[in-house]
C-alpha cells in the first residue's frame, strides 16, 4: 500500500513540474495604454525569461548570491553631508557627466555595492550605456553609517513642513508622541531618500534620475514615490521583490527563513557597531536597544527590539503598516515597473495587492512564476540572473532626453 502511495505522489510531482515548465514564465498586469504598449515593444527581455526548472524559490534566493559578473567595478564613496548617508559612485574612468541621466541603485536591507546582484545590475547598466551610476547607502544597518544623528538631519521628515500638521509627508499617527515633540529622534527613510536626491540634483544638475530598488530598497523607493508624488525627483523607477504588505509577508514567512534572516540582521548589526567605536556611532540611550536586538530570535523580535526603537514607531504593527507599499501604489505618477516572483519566500505573493497596483496607469507589474527573492536564475545551468535585463531596458527608455512622453 505504501509503495502505491509513493508512486502516486511521484507521479503527481512529475505532472506538477511539467505543468510549471509549460506555463508562461511571466504574467503582466497593467492598464491598457499606448505608452505601456510602446514600453513592452522596446523591452524584449521581459518575455525571454527561462527560469531554471529544477530550482524552487529558496534555491533561487540562495544560489543567486554566488553569482558575480565577470566585469570588475571600481567605486568611490561620497558622504551626503553629515546625514550618515552615502553613495558609492561606479567609475569606469569617465567621471560624472551632468548632461546624462543618473542611475540610482538601492540595495536590500543588508546590501552593499559589493553584492553579486548589485554588480549584475551595474554590468547590465553598462550594456545599456548608462554613464552615471551610484549605489545608495542608507543609514540603517550600513557599515560605516553614522547613527549619532547630528542636527539638522534627524527628524528630517518631520521638519519638511513644520507649520502644516496635516502634511501627507509626515504620517504622524504611526509614530510615538515623544518623537513628534523632539524628545526622541525619528528616522524616516523615504524622507532621507528625498534629501539625498535633492543633494545630488543640486550638486550635479542631472537632467534625469532613474532608480531601481531591490527588496527593502524597493520598499523605500516605492514609499517615496507614493508619499512624495508631488515633489518626487525620480523620472522612472523599477521595484524588484519589494514588500507590498509587511504584515502578510511576516505571516507567511517560514520558520527557517525567519531564523536565517534574523541571524543575518544580527550579524550585520554587529558589523555596524564595533565595540571600540560604539559611543561614536550611537547615542548612549540606544545601546540597551542594541543589546536587546542581539538576543532576538525572530524578525518580529528584531524589529521590536531595534528597528521601531530607532525609527520611532509606536509598535511593530505601525511600522509594518506604514512601511508597506500597498497603499502607496495608487499615488505613483511616474512610470514604474514592479518585478516579483510567485515563489518568493520573503515577500509572499499573497501580499501583492494587484488591485491597488493597477489603479495607477503608470504601473507595469511583471510576475514571474519562479525566481525566489531577488534570485531569478535562468537557464538549465543557472547561467545568469534575469531581472537586471528588463529593468535596465525599461529605465533606458526614459533615459533619452527626447523620449516623447517625457
């Protein structure tokens, strides 16, 4: 009897794999428009994805971290005043040309200019003839980041329009009252992003800024595009594996992935906080928060013990609700490509919120049947990572100064 059950299970698995192999690799969601049709015609890589058929989402996620392009990139860091933020300029010996657009790359939560997927994006950007390329280092969990929060740069989001209590940029209701009255600091990453982009625009006078955000970087970018839609400094954007509804993502996160991600975050925090320099990087009152973060087992505990304390949120729930993208999508008014995967173990497909994504005619949603979290390995031998190809093709459309829709 057991033998027959095993045979049935095996047959079912084979049938399922054949079905997965045969069905289209990607599904597109968008409002019909002449602009979208033109974009799809000029982005052929969207339709060429062939995910490695024997990999599941977890393996896509893990194995892609070992992929590095052959091209070697050099970079030099530029700090953004005393904000604790910085950018790494990718240089091929040509310097910065203000007459050409800037490609602004936002890594995931623990990502850096050295990560394989970031280097793959850069290599693809070079193929698409991008000249000015930089990688953003935001304050949280970045090695070398400055957490002393020198005035005027902490509470930056609150101070954007201090005389208007209804200012949509501030979102007061999710933050503790003592943060609002300046008794504690508040970190507002989308507001930080606006400050960084303003600095670059004022200093270099780029004719356009085009951005791609991966995972947590995509969350910041999407939040910025929605919250700051009236003053955004970005002309077109790509979001890859961004968390649409963080409460749902947390609900469907596997125990193993939860443990693994928490361990990565704690290791990254230790890199940011060497004991010898601790008093230089953090306010004294934050040290007990950091110590509690080291004892966390799960993501939600790490967020409760460290992230919301540093950001100034009332609760983990407030943080997840405020930093999720779902309610921001209808407000996005620049061309935005959203790439995600059905088997993403970190940002679950059930959190996608397709109905909200479709409310903006500017959004083009590309859902891959496989790819994991920022993985998207393709070919029988996992020859390459797919997502940078359509992402750079898409942004290249809007890099042309005389593109007729811009």
